[in-house]
C-alpha cells in the first residue's frame, strides 16, 4: 500500500487536498468518487507535486469521469443520441433553474437526478463533472457532438462570454420548441399520403396475389379460349408478375434505395435532390416555406444571442437541412466577408421570395437584421401552418380517388368477363 496526494472538488466546487493510502492511483480515484468528490490530480506521495501527474493517472481520472452507456458498459450498439423533444425539455428546465438563481453545477445535478433518459442522464453527469473540473459549459458540451450540435454549443458559448447564459438558454429553448413544432407539422403532413399509399399498395398486392389468380382459373374453365377484355389481361399479367417475379420487384426497390442514398451523399447529387424537392407539386411549397423559416430563425437567434455574424452564417449553413439553402448561405457568408450586402446572394439563389428579400434589405439598412429575421420566421411559421392545412385538405380527396382507382380498376377487370359468363348462361 502506498500513500497518494490528491486534489479534488466537492459538490459545491470547493477545492480539497489530502492524502489517501491505497494500492494504486485508480483506487484513490474510485474512493474519492464514491465519497462525492471529483478528483483533478492524484500523485504518489514524494514523487512530485499533484499538478505534475503522470499520463497513467490522468487517464484513470478521465476514465472515472467518463459516462457509461445505456447498458452500463461501452456497448457497440448502445444508443448515443437523444430525441429533439427530450433535449428541448432539458434546455427549458435548465434555463428555468438558472433563471431562478441556481448555480449551473447545482442545476445540472438536479436535472441529472430526475432525468429518465439514460443517455441524457449520463451526459448531464459528464457535463457536471467537466464543469467541476474547471471546464466551461460550452467546452463540456463540445465533448458530446452527437447530442449538442454547433448551434447549441456556440449559443451557450456566446451566453457565457456575455454573462447572460440564462437568457441564451431561454432563447435556445424557445428556438427548439418552435423548430420541433414546425417539424412535427411537416412530418404529419408527409405521413398522411405515405400511410394511404402504403395501404393502397398492400390492398393491390393482396388482390393481385390471392384474388385475381382464382378468378383467372374460373375464366379458363368457363370461357375456354374466348378472348378476355384488355383491362382484364393487363390485371392478370400484373398478377403473374407479382406471383412469379416478386424477387425482381424487391431487388428493384433495394437498388432504388441504395442509389438514392449514394446520390444523396454526393454534394452535387444532394443539391439536385433538394432542388427537386423545392419544385415538387403540392410538397414543394411546404418544403420551401419550412426551409425559409428554419434559416431565418436560426440566423436570427444566433445573432441576437451574440454570436458573430460570420460564425452564425457557418452554423446556419450546417443546420440548413437543404443543400440549396446551404449553398445560398455560403454565398451570403462570402459576400459579408467581403463587406458586401447579404441581399444579392439571397436573391440570386431563387429560393427566397421577394417579400423575404425586401424584409432582409430593410433590416440591413436599419441595423435591425436579427429582429427582422425573427419576424420573417414568425411569418413563415404561420405560412407553414396554412400550407399544412391546405395540403391536408387537398390530399384527402386525392388519396381517396387514388385508392378508388386502384381497387376499382381491379374490380372492373374481374367483373367484365363475369358479365360475359352470365350472359352466356342466360342465352344457354
């Protein structure tokens, strides 16, 4: 057993020094952690100061502070991210606690105790440990890029530098709440036609695979070599493909999905796909409005929170969600860097309507660009609401008609030969 000198922080952030007897530095770190202390330095007594510790001890301290996975170990397949809704609630709760006067470290400790999501719980504990160790909140968050994106980290950093962390966290919580609301509405609008189309496809496959073959057998027995109507032959041919060549269909779907993913990973391909998405009938207008809302709210929130304009533009580009909008933001960044106006690149992109260009121009001229961007975001939030309602009202009759056409075509194709059979029986 050897004696080790240590420096540790308690729950209030107070530094404590002392000597412990243990078999190794790892045991010292474990003992300190069990008693509620966060060790910052551990060295064997008589072998240098606690500040000049070995790399092995530094690794032990870091390992003790590292968060565990959901399964309690590293876990290759353990979940490493949290949903936007869970992160939004955490941000709102932390902003409320800090605004109420609680220190950051105490607020993190309170939230870690009540958090039910194990990934976020472990992350909060890691943040608290890092803050105890002397790191800033933004530096601690930067160690968890899968949970906290660049927008989140830079806004927190700006709040720390300006001494207004609670205000920035409130703005960030509001930003996340509104962004989540818009996302939910867009997903809901997209989900309806997808669900109806899936139901229509399942019905069609069931009819072609199980019902049509039975009718085909009846037609052969009752009509012999009599020619069948063209629509009936078409449906029977489709049924034969579904029954005999289904593997080609599955292979085609797999090839399409793989090709789409490969194209989307290529920058030029991603931009082409996003440009098509902005021009799609019905959905294109909704995609455009939601992209403009996200761009305006992100840039406006960042600049209002104190993030430098060039850095804010880079973050907005990375979180744009649309390659066409991201390309427009890149051109805006280059123009601002050269001391030019941001209006010309936005107008040249073809994504932003004249009303947005005009409002940005007025905001730039009057020095109220952040406020004008947030006003644009509010306007386009309402536009997204209206677009979702209009799209839903249009899609309902369209989907009903589509479903009726698919099922009706198969039914008509099957009943036309039956009418011939009935007429033949009556004549006989």
